[in-house]
C-alpha cells in the first residue's frame, strides 16, 4: 500500500471496454493493482490530474486503452521443451502482444494431468509478465483412455480441461468428462478433429492437397467431432468449448446449438481467419502446417461470418512454439503449430478491422470479456474495483513482423515479413507496466 491517492493514471486515451459499454476519451485511475475509476474529461478531473506527479501519469493521447487482453489457448512448453518456450518467456511474449492473462494447454512433457504438474506450472508463473491459468488434461496422459482426476485438477486451480492436440475419440469418456466438469462449473475445451478421419493428414483435404500430393485431413473430421460433442453437451447439460473452429459446417452446427440453448462456446484463431490452404504451395512454409489445418476460402469466410454474428465467442491464438530444427524440414515431416501471441492483435486489426468485418468494440469484446466469461477468469473489464490489467494500443502504428524480434523462444510464424497496422504500446499487469515499447 502506498500513501498516494493513485499509483498510476492513464490520461487522454480512448477507453474501449465492452462491459462498461464505453468507447470514448477518458482517464483511468489505478491504486493498489485495482481500477479506482474511469472518468471522462471534465474541469474537476483536469484539476485532479494537475495534482499528480508526472511519474504517476501515462499520456495515452491517440492510443486505445482497453482491458488487458486474454488468450485462452496458449502452449507453454514447460515442462519438457524449455528450448521452445518456458512459462517465463511465454509470458514475456504475451505481454508484448498485449495479453495480461493466458491459459496454457496441458500437452507438455509430462502432461498436466495431475495436481503436481498444475502446481509446477503455477509456481513457474509466479512473478511473470502475465497471469497464467492452467488447463488440465481431460484424460490421463492425454491418451483418451481414462479420465484424469478432474476434481483434483480443479481443486489445484485448473480453470478448464482439454486434451488439446488430440480429440477425445471415445464418446463415453467425453460424456463423463462433460458430467464431471459440470459439477465443478468448468468447460470442457475440445480439439474437434475425429482422429480416424484425419489420421496422417498434413493439410486440408481439398483440391490443393490432391494437387500437391499431400495427405489431407478432411473438413468432415471437424464436423463429425463437433456434432457429436454438441449432442453430448445437450444430454449432459455441461459446458462445451470448441477450440480453433475452422469449417463452415462446424460453425453452422454451433450456431444451431446456441439457438437451441445448448451451452456451447467457440474460439477462432487469427490464422484460420486470415489464411487458406492455397498459401501452402507458394513455398511449402512448414509454419503453415497446423492442426486443424488451414481450410478453403469458403470455410475461412464462414469462420469470419461466425465471428461477426456472435456464433464464435472469442479469438485465441493457439500459440504453439516449435524449434527451428523441428520446423526446418519437409512440409510433411514438420510438427503442427505456429506462434501467435505477438502477432494476434496486429493481424486482427489489419485483416478484420481494417477490412471492415469487425469494429474495435467487437474485437475487444472477443479478446477480453468473452474469454474471461467462458473460463470464469478475473479481468476483461475496466469496471471500478476490477484488476488493473490494461493494454494500451497504438492503433495505426505500422510495423513488420521480424523473426529476430520475437520475445517468444521460438519464431515459427508464417507472418514473418508481413506488414501489420497496430502495435501494443504498453501492457500493465496488476497496475504495473510489464511491457513498453
Ligand atoms: O497446430 C497445433 N499445434 N495444434 C494443436 O492442437 C497443438 C499445437 C501444438 O501443441 O503444437
């Protein structure tokens, strides 16, 4: 506790907070890691600002001031592959990308399927540049055979369960997972690709895969998986979250299920919103190999439509670091995944806002309050009394993605060389600046 009335004031920024319904110039007052108030400009407020010391003030003229961004789909490679990412480096990358909270997936080595590994990651996340929320595994070792001790995981602080990377192929196990998760009021996050249908797939099954002679993973693998899980979610009245949705029919299925009142939510990644499988033949860039794969234009358009009409609740990066040694190989030998924390916001602004699909208010909702609500996370708003997790954005700043500038330990991004508009100016966690440009 300090004796000053405020620890920090962010003045003159354009505050966008979907929960507050706010989109105007205002000043944000912070004390002891909390938002004290958000005030539009007025003579008394200007008078109050004059009483502050300069070291307490950030001038956010021409900047956007928004709740700290939240990414609910991130792979930190600790434990097991600290050469690719650690909890600490992942959090540094998160802060550089404007994220103050991230949720890490359990496909580490060993997997996060028990209290010990949850605790290990939580311990590693003390004093990092972002809050880390742990997603535990659905099944032991993510093998899809036997449920993990879900109650134990939740007791230790897991905010959801997922076998991300793998679909829970056994419907009976998925049913039980939804039932258990319901008892603890957490969602089951599902990587929706039927394993048998996508066995051996290296890219989307399409004209392109035939032309390139690469084994395809069909869109129907996702459709089948999503339809089955919606049926199980309806039956169990649990909460289902579809991770990285990519196909028109899967988006239609979620739209229909929501209309019926099934408790299903969905996320989309920037790469599935922007890229298609046509990119692959240009240079066989192994950073374009992802699961689920980049789809055809019609699917990509459907994911955008789903995001615009609210069928898809949030944007998540699926930040998946892989080492240069592993990615520097033939396309079909490369592990799937690309990093995303440091490019998400710029990609969304450049390809979705600037092209007229989404407004800033939409984007902030889908990157703050919506993901917070899906996982019952703190933050996502600048309402009085809430956490002082704040992102200050320079919305028209142009920059080029460079391989050697990532704070992530990995640089497996297909967007290297891409010019983007919009950059994070400062990231504030718990009232303290953790990243500034
Ligand atoms: O492309 C992907 N990479 N998709 C996943 O689901 C897993 C991720 C990883 O862990 O590398």
